[in-house]
C-alpha cells in the first residue's frame, strides 16, 4: 500500500517547524515516530497535503526532573524512557507503562509526545498522564500554553492541540519517594492494543496508612478515565483487601465503555474492576516493599 501524495518538509529548527504549521495549519500532519501516522497514510485513512518531519529537532529529546515534575521532550523515544534512571526514580509509573507499548522495535521509534497527541484512549501513556494529572506544553508562532490532561484529551483520536501548535514537552508529576506503582492491561496478545488498561500508584506512610493514591483507566471510554476520586477513599486508611475491592467495585460501576468486535461493553466493565483491584493491590505491595528496603 502507498500513501497519497503530500508535500514533505524537514525543518531544522523549532521556529521553522512552527512557521510551517502557521502556514499550512489543518492541511499538515506532524511526523515524529510514525508508528501511528504511517499506517494511517498507507491505508489512506489520513490524507494530509503537507507532512512536517520533526525528527531533526533534537532539542525536543530529553528527560529531566525539575520543579516536582519529570519533564520529557516530545520527541523522546519510548525506549529512552524505558531505560531512564531519572524516570524510574521519580515517576516509575511512566516506565511501568512504557514496557507495555508494542514491542522493542515500536518503542525504538515511537515518541512520548506522538503517543499522547495521537490520543488513542487504549494507549498506555495517556492513562498515566490522566492518572497523575500531567500536562503538555504546546507552542505556536502565537506563543506557548500548557494543556492539562483533561484539556488535552477531547474524544477518540482528538486533542485540544490547535492545528498550528506543536507539542514540545510532556510533564508528569513526580511521585513521592517510596510510592508503589503498577500498570496492568488485558490484550489479545502481547504487544496488541489494550482492551482495558489500568495505571495505579499509592504512597504509604511509615505507619502503613495511605498518603496518596492515583488511578486511571484506558480502553473504557473515548478518553482516558481518571479515577482519582475513587482512589481517594484510600487516603487516611490502611488499604486492605476490602477497601481496595470497594474502589474496584465503584470504578466498575461508574465506567461506561463502548462495545466493539474486540470486546463487549459488559466484558470491559468487568475487566476494569478486576484490573483496578489487582493494580491497586500491586501498587500497595510495591510501596510496602519499597518502605521495607
């Protein structure tokens, strides 16, 4: 299969890329890792008149901890996150999730920013951004703005990023030292897209009482479903089996997924509850082990 005709640009600077976006707007698509866009082009499901290849914008590839967040350049490859000591130490939920993204060959090319802007609600990184209340930085010739997770994700494959904007940075709030994390998903085969995914993190005090809880799901709605309000019931309590089960039950009752040829609505609701219970329990166990170390 071959893509439709398009005009190709490979800007060498961020300012050049922004000028191209300002000029072409809705007619343009950004090419970063290409793991989602290239198949869409080949199937002719995407027909941009202009393709702007940003792979030469190396200043957009970095991972650093600053001001209570892990800041990741939008062009950073997922494989770099997987191997990052900074990400593992300050926001392990991100590295937990990246390990579920496709296969190593996919992660070698796929970018952090590209995964988020593609806005597949079954993808791993959008769930993490939703769980932690992260944000992205978007730039244009008009200036720069920050979009919180609930502003970024609008519906299936649609974001709040304007046609003339380029996402330059992703910001994941750092977790407290010793927080336990877990990322679980159900898919037909390893590397396939998730039918349901759950991102969970729990911080415990020395007394075993929950001091913080973060939770979100993928694959059960048109956008990642943040469930922090449900997880918050654990705060101030010792997260035992019954309390965790109650959180899972409330989440399962609240989510309203679509059914499709891969899984029915009822199946996704059931699996959501099962995975929430398992993921929160695993996060608690991991936090306990960290505290004991």
